[in-house]
């Protein structure tokens, strides 16, 4: 049996699909997968908003 690679999930707190992301993480863990799920508080599903809230926006000076 092949061991799957580790899974890292980024979950925006204000994403309408956040509950589904948590469920996916739980299902993967139930099947013995190595899962890390990180919730970014205050972040939305909008990519630019997520980068701005985490300080990763490279378009800013």
C-alpha cells in the first residue's frame, strides 16, 4: 500500500466552505492521513484578502 503525502489545508475563517474544509480534514485523518489544517482568522475566501491579512502581499511596497 502506498502512503499518501502529507496534506496541508489552509482554511479562511470567513469562507462559506470552511465547514466543508474542516470535514475534509477530519475524513482524511480518519483514514490515517497526515493532515495539518490551519485556520486564518479574519480571512475571507478572496485570495488577495488572505495575502493582505497574513502579510504575504508582494504587490505592496
